[in-house]
């Protein structure tokens, strides 16, 4: 038989194959967009001819491309690229925010939206949210949206509130439209009031595509070769994302969740429109596919506004925000399940996780389906009983260990001993649950090393405080969750997620050996090369 020669060989590496035996190899041969062979450097040298390009891994880690199973690629990519990034420490006062608004207003026509994202009022010198008057002062003739880092609230100026038709607090649930002492609008809107107003903010198709392309460029430099997009602005985002992926402008492979962040009613209408087409999860190709439908059951872990069964440790009367009732979730999960969809929910608190587990259980009891792979995004706080039910039902939780590295100290304060079952990755492993890892960028940074830090150390990266250490996993376990399990979560483990002959050649080469590198310093590890489908899409040196 004639031997096939390789287009590329990666040699002299510590190759984490993530195959079923977690074998470690030395070299990988690539032909076209696929892996031809994996083995020792001597084995793989046999695939070399005059045309083969050789990459020396220098004795460092080679692994399958990272799969970020939960990222808002558009919102992340739009930061500093259509949407002004106002995260600390770039911005540390309201005056800083005003200066950035003025600068943008000078470039825009009157009436064009000015969009900013990422401030944290706790980190501003004034320790409060800016007011609508302060935004008006900087841009009297443009509508302004200033979204907080959690994405669950934002401040709007007078023109923006007028466009959205927000005139009084009675239009929304208590506390959603924040008022000044004299009863006038403050400008800060929360949850549904914020989401509804967000629908009025305008983005052009081109602006969105540029956001995705920018996000993609950053992901490739971090070794992320596949992204499960957790959604943004509904139809306009999905259209732009599909265009960007199928023209090759975005190189990472995308599994797009069906989600619109404009609140519950808008989300239901958006999902219903898909259910009526007959097209469902899995439609697409290796570059872009229709993912699960996603609903949003509760608030955020760091607000904190996640829906918890027992009140927060630091604020016992507060049980967070529950957006969907059990009955509403049951109806939507059943409907989407029957329509052939993979279903998922943003569920952070144990109350929200329980609602989703109940809903999936009811759907599967009424209409059994093998290999449904219904997911729970975040699946933040669980307990042994919930973990048992998740295992039994075959639910795929998507964990966010990067949240532990960024918010660990706050979590200890908010959730007390519940952190022992927060992003419970070791308990999932022990129970035979397949969990994948997502960064949830732009809520956190999408660098996989940040997630690995949280998974390996269960430690706040700033304070060094530990958080539920019993949930630590080791490097090989974390790498599997971040690669193969991510592929499993989108029904693609047969084509990617491990380095095995015949699979897509999505490969990352690091500048250190993860197996010997100290876990506390994993954030210092960088990517040297990223390959997607055998093509080098990022090279550091
Ligand atoms: Zn998210």
C-alpha cells in the first residue's frame, strides 16, 4: 500500500491525546484538515517527505484545541470594537466614563447609539452607579447605554430612556427601574427593564461581524479552536455569526445556542420561531452549527442574584432572582425537547438548577430520547442529591472554573459552605457526569489558563483564598473537560476533541509542559501555535 505523507508534523512534544486511555504521545502527523497519525517521534518521522512542514514542540505540551463551551463571542468581540470597554482598571471613575463617551460622541452623528460595557460600580472611585444626568452631560444628542460587567443591569441617558419608552417604575417589577429620592428616574435599569431597553440599541450587521472577527482573533491567540456561542442579540447576532463563520472570517468552529438576551418574553418568541421551522440542534457543518435552545432561569453568581434555596450567607433574606417558574420552564423544555432540540438553561443557584433538572426529568419521562445531551449552563450550586439526579438523567453541566479564580473570595462570603458544591467538577467526575468548561466571556476572560487555574487550584487568583478545595481536578481531567467533553456537549466528539487519526487537526502547542508545570503558575503558560483543520491560525514566535 502506498504510504500517505504528512503536510505537517508536530514533533518532540508531550502530546496529550485525550484518547480513551489518556495516552501521552510525542508527535502528530497532519494531512489536509485531518490528523493522519499520532505516536512516537520515530513513528511519525516515517510520514515525512520533502514537502512536509515540521514544527518542533520543544518538549512542551501539545493538546487538542480548547473548546470553550460557553462564551458570548459577539459581546466579547465587540468590546473595544463597537462597544467601549469600561472595565476596571482601564476605567476607575465616573469622569473616566464621561471622557470615553465624549470621545465617541465626537465621532458619531447625533442620534447614533453610544455603547459601553464592563463597569463595576464597586470599583469606581465614587462607589456608585453613574446617573442619567452624568451620561447626558457627556452626550446630550446621542442615546447612551452603559452596561454593568454582570450584564444584568445598565445605566441609560435621557435620550435612550425616551427611545425605549421608560417613563415610570410601574412599567416593571419592583426595583427594576431605579428611582431617585424625589421619584424621578435615576437611569439605572435592572433585569427585564434593562433587557427590554437593550432591544432598542442598534447594531449594524457589519458592526456585529467585526465584533465576531475581533473575538475570534483573540480566541485563536489563546488556543481556543471551538466556541459554543451562548448568544447575544437574537436574530441579528445569529445571522452575522453564520455569515462570519461560513465565509471563513471567523476561523474558530462555532456551535450557536439559540438565545436572545432581551428578557423572557422576547426569548420565548425567539425560540418559538425556531421550533416552527423543523430545523434543530446539529444542523450545519464543522464551521457553524445550530446548538441548543437556551433559556435564562436566574441571575448571576457574582451579583449575587442567582436563585438560591436558602438565602445568601451574607444576606439571609435574599434568595436572588428567579426569572422562570417551574411550570414555565417545564412547558418550554418539553416543547423544545419534542421538537428535537438539545435544550439548555442558564441556571446558577441551586433553586434554578433544581427547576431545570425537574423540567428535563419530566420531558424525558413523557418522551424518552436516548442521547439527548440536554445541558445546564453554569450549574453553579448543586448538592449530592442534585448531582445524583444529573448523573441519572445524563445531563451535561457546563462548568465555569474561571469564576472561582476571579470571584472566589466573594463566593465564600455569599454562599458559605455551599462553595463545596459550586462548579462541582470533581463530584461530577466521581458520579460519571460529563462536564465541559466555558469561560462565559466577556463576564470573565476567555484565556483557558484562567479556567485551568480555577479548576486545578480552586483559589481566588487575587486574594489566594481557597474555595471548595474538594472539587479540585488534575491537569489531565481538566484538559479532557476542556476538549473532548466540549465536543461531546455539541455531539461532535467523533470529529474533534482528541488527537486521534481521522479527527480534525485542531491542535494547540503551549510554551510549557502542563504535566510538570506548577498548578499555581498555570496562568503564566502561553500558546505558541494554534492550528485549526491543519492550518496554522496563530503563531506567537
Ligand atoms: Zn453566559
